[in-house]
C-alpha cells in the first residue's frame, strides 16, 4: 500500500494544479470573455 501524503501538502498540491489550470484557461478565454462582459455592460447602461 502506498504511503499517504500529509493533509496540508495534499491541499497545496491541489491548489497549485487548480491555479495552473486557471492560468491556462484565462490565457485562452479571458480576452473574449472581457469583450463580452464589456459589451453587456454597455448594453445595460443604454448606450
């Protein structure tokens, strides 16, 4: 049986993996999402 990792290191490793995935997602999709949000804000303001 494999030795279990300690609890804090498990949380840190999951957090780091989630941060890397979020960074990759934001590099690809953030510009399009920001344009969509900006257009929605202008539409809600009535311009």
